């Protein structure tokens, strides 16, 4: 494994170097949080694909393929469909708003009252993404280097927090491009064909695999439907995803680049499932399906290539972790702390920009350390992530999409929807279990009914707020909604 260790060490050192170089480009708040809103098609596509395809999509996708066959692609497929829907229907409008967070969008559309509650929900969601990604890549360090779990968390977490804090979104974008290339080479170009050939090709796989492994629905219709509700809709409203949309230099780049990234996700979903099926063919009696990815990498790949594929897995996890970390810091600093402290600024130039960069950089470090601490002690990350996604989708999907699609929706309806959807989700998670399907079903229904009913029974949104909203959607600045600052 010496050569493999050297390959991975070179990759990690390269990531740190790229992150340090990105520091030079973070000269303003816009540079630090959204890469100056000037990413072109290639960089936008790569960074968007990198952030949505994390450890769950790579290791988890292979595990589902090992367990259910080709239908194991459903989870990552749902992520790809969500990114496609976001890019085709919403990303152009989102990019034209020129905001930094989802809560700022809600503030523009409904007024400031909705922003703090939505910010808290979004902050919980993004922080849990950081925690689960940290545990995922730490598990790889743990196995490879035979170190205690807390040391593995410290090693990986220090690298991610370091390059994220150095240059913000510019560092993350540049490292994501490296990670996108490594991931594409490692998983799609190398591991996929080698695994299929080792398994004897698709005909041999069909002969040896259990019945139903080539059925697109063997994982179960209800499971597929739940994946769509949680992951497809989650892609539409997550701060980590929206913050990447804000980096596009134009609404056209956001639409077309995101569409290409969405198609890439669909291909990646099928690749993960097929790799899992090949692993099932070769090693049908693994003690746990979670071992499928590590097993096929360890036994099927030659020296050097194995190191590159393991680096690809780390790439997937670290991309998601860094994207979620800057999203969590942005929400905490700009939506929660700034609004609760009631500090605003009419400009972001000169020393004010420096102050804001320092504040966001500090938030990244503090939340990164907190995520590492939680990752060391947390036992069941799947339940924690499910809770985060249920609260996100159940509490925020309806008011966000309603604000973009329905003119009659107002602040009272949005607040009612957040409260009704969020409390319903929590109530059913308590009664039916954290991993049950019912919480998200009934949470969305309650949120939708509350949004429509309360909006129709109360006064429409104030004309000044509506006018500012439409000006932003048209790509014009909105004087009535000055940018928030913690300076």
C-alpha cells in the first residue's frame, strides 16, 4: 500500500496548496462567499457536481447497488433529478436575486420576519451535513492509517476547515474542480470498468446475481418515492446548493451548467449501482453491505490505481463537507447573528469587506471545530441526517417554492407553513420513528394546506415588498432591501 499512500498524500497536499492559492482571490465578501459571482460554465458545472455527490453518493450508492441491484441508483438518481429541476426551472431566477442565502430570498419575498426561523432550520441542516461528511472521510483515514477515530477526524477536519477558511468559496471552488476530476477518473473511468470486467461482464453478473437485481424498482416503490421527496426536493432549497448557484456569472451559466451537472449525477448514480452489483457478484457474502466499496477497491484494483480511487472517495466526501461548512457559516453569520444583533450596513467596501471576510472566516473555523467535536461523539449519523432533511423539506420547501411560483403567498402564509410543516414532522418522528416515511409525507401536506389557507385568509404582501421582489427577479438592485452585514 506504500504507493497508494503516496498517491493519497500527494492529493491531500495538492488540495491544501490549491486552497492556499485561492486565498489570494478572496478580496471581498462576494469573493469569499460566492466566488465573486463570476464562475463560467466549466468551473460552475464541476463545483456543482462535486458538492452534491458526497460520501453518501459514492460509498452509499455502491452499498445500495450491492443490496438491491440497479435500483440502488434511486437515491443518487433522485439527487440528480433535483439538480436538473433546480437548474431548468429555478436557477436563473435565483441567480438574478444577487443574495447570499436562502433566508435573504425569503426576506425579500415576504419581509424580514421569516428570515431568522428559516435561517435556524437551514443552519441545523447544513451543520449536520458537515458532521456526517466528516465522519465519512474520517472512517477512510481510520481504516487506511490505523489511527483512533478522533485522530482521523482531526486529520481530515483540519484539512477541510483549513482550505475553506483560507479563501472561502474561491478555495472551495478550486479544490472542488480538482476533486471533480479525481472523482470522475477514479470512479467512472477506472473503478467502474475494472469492476465489471473482474465480475465477468454483464452476462456473468446476470447469471450470478439474485432475481430482481436488474429491475429498476426492486428497492421498493415507497422507498423511491421517499427518496424523491427528501433528496429531489432537498436539492431545490438547500443553502449549500443555492450558494453554488449564486457563484454563476450569469443566469444562463446557472441554468446550463447545472443541467450538465445534473446529467452527470444520473450517470454517477448508475455507475455506483453497477459497481455494487459487480461487488455482489465477486463477494456475495460480505458481513455488511457498507463494506462493498472498500472491498472492491482493495481486491480488484492494482497498486497506484487503488490509491487514486481512494482519493476519489475522499474527494467526494471532502467536497460535500467544505460546501456544507461554508453554507453553515454563511447562514449563521449573515442570517442568524446579523439579524438577531440587528446590525446592518448599506455598503460592503474597504474595511467593511475585510471585517465581513474575517467574521465569515471565524464562523467557518468555529463551526468546523464544532462539527469535528460532534463527529467524534455522535453515534447514529443516518438518523441525524434524516432529521435534518425532514426539517428542511417539511419546514421550508412550501414557503420557498411558493414564494417563487405563487404571487398570492404572503408572510403569514409562509410563517404558518414553517410552523405547521416543522411541528408535524417533529410529531411524527416522535410517534413513528426517526427513519419512518410518514413524517415527511404529513409534514409537507400540513405545510401546503397552512400556506394556501392562511395566505388566502390574510392581506396580500405589501406593495413595496412585492415591487422590490420583482426588481430583484428582473436582475435589478432593490433599494428597499439593503444587504445585511455583521461589520
